């Protein structure tokens, strides 16, 4: 064998092997670089905003950036319309209330707006038929009943349908004592605010408010249509005997105290009679026209209402007086202008309720529509109404919605507020 030929062949083979191996090594380097760049791009696509991405403290192995974590915990936007979010006293329950309201029929919604007197026969059937929001009980509903009977009757009424009803009564003290005037329920009648104040100032007022709330709550009554916020110092005024009889400052202290004590003990208050009765006549029998200037309301009449509102009063009851400086064409209870003042000027976000719509004072001001239709259009959340007007009122509201006289959003917003209130009271 020729050694030179063998050596030459071996050298050629080695060179060939080197040539084969060399490109593969370059490709491998390129591939590593490519993988590195790909990894870099992948990390870059997950990087937080540039201010954090450029920070030397942030590196690919760290957990997800804070901004991403925070966004995942952000609560979803409310499902109810943004313009309904008034940060009101029941707003923590708006979302739940809106979802419930959205699944209700129009009949059910309208029914929730009714605060009806209770028929003499069993009211549970009427409540179920009309999906009532609440009953307003009068002296006849407590007559000759002991505590156990009242508790049983109210429990049956309040829970006679899927959405429990509020149960209201007027227990002002003095002239208006629907409950304490019944000897089987109380061993004494509650005194008027005027008498209490004259005997023991605010200390007597506070003790009375606590006793009153405890009695009402023990019976199942969830709303007291009181305190009377009207300022009256003239014995000839219609509202004199029911008012505290003191100036705006002292009356405001009275309202604030009663509101807190009552609601802290489970009984909602209804401040009345907005925008302030003054020296006007009785609207149960005829119209009362208030000719005072707005400045008098701002300096005097509004103050007790504002004190109660600031204390978190759940309800404000609106009178049937025509107040010329606010609206000279409609009773306050049917006036969008008056209720707008209550909402916007005084900042009230709770339940606006009318005085009794069967009162004669409003009959000449409603035209082709029922008082109930005007009350809804004005912005009232609940309508105080006699049971003999209930069917007509409900059907007239429904017809007005169907004929586009009432925008259903008006009803929806009121019902959301009513349901949120009931949630806040742990009724549902």
C-alpha cells in the first residue's frame, strides 16, 4: 500500500469533516441567539407600562406588575344607569336592588310604590293582588287588639308576598297617637313634642323617642310618619298643636335627635310636611296656598328638614300646600319643582312619599290624569293612598306608562330606591 496515498486520503477526509461540522456550529450559535431574542420579545410583550419596564427593579422573573393585579380586582361597573348613582343613603344596595327590579313586571313595580291603607277584611289578599310596597295602619287597625294579635296580624301582612312590605303608622304624640291610644298596647298615650319639651327639654324628647321606637318595633311597625318638622309658634295655626312650637334652631335639634334615636332602633322616620306648613290651613278639607317668600323657607322652614336629612332620615313626606314661590300651579306633592328642591337643594336621596292622595286639596289640580299619575311624574317614590282608590290609581299609572305619558325609567328608579331601602333594613 502506498503510504502517501493513504495519508492523502485521511487528510482529505478530515478536511471534509471539518467543513461539514463548521457550518453546523454557526447555525447553532444563530439558533441560540434567535431563541434569546424570541425570549426577550416574549418577556417584552408581558412587560408593565414603560415606567416600570425601564426600571432596574423589574425583571422577567418577577410576578405580574401591580397595575395588572389591581385591574383584576377592580369591581365591575354598576349595571344600573350611571346617572342614578347619587351616592345616597341606600346606594350600597343599589346593585342588588336594580337586579331584582329588572326582573319584575310593570304591575309589580307599580305596586311597590303604593303605601296603602289596609282594608277592614284581610289585607294579605289585596297586598298579593297588587304587589303592594307597604300598608299604612290607622287607629282602627289596632282597635281592641292585644300585642300578640297585632304582632301576628302585622307579620302575616308584611310577609304576604315575595317582597316584604313596610308597615307604617302615625305616632307623633299628642293629637296623633294611632298605637299608644290603645290600652291593650300601651299603658299611656305619648305626649306631644310641645308638652315634652316644656317639661324636660331635649332629655324628655329623647326618652320619648326611644320608648316610641321600641314599642313600634316590638309590634312590627317599621315606619313612623313623624317627626313633624313644621315650625309653628302661633296657637291659631292649623299645625300648632302638632309642632314643637319652638324656633328653627331648636326644632332642628329636635328633628335630628328623634331621627337618630328612631332609626338606630329599627324604625324609619318620615320627616313631614315638606316644604313646611307654616301658618297654612288644613288640606284635608281644602287647598292651602302659601304666599311666603323663598327666603323665609331658606332661613327657617328648610332647616329642620335639612337636620333630619343630614342625620340620614329614610323618608320625607310632602304636603299638598301650593307654595307660590316654588310652584304656583300645583300642590307641592304633585310638583316636580318642589321635589327637585328637596333632592337638589336639600340633598335628599331617600324615599319621597306623598301625603294622602285622597285629600280634597288636590282634586281640582289634576286635570285628565289621576293624582297618582301626577305624583309619579313629580318624582315621588311612594304614594300614600286609600284602599278605595288603589285599583284606579294603579291602572291609571300603568296606562300612562303604556301611553308614554310616564317614562318607565321614572318608575324603575323609584322602585330601585325602595328595594335598596328594604335591603338596608334587612327586610330581604
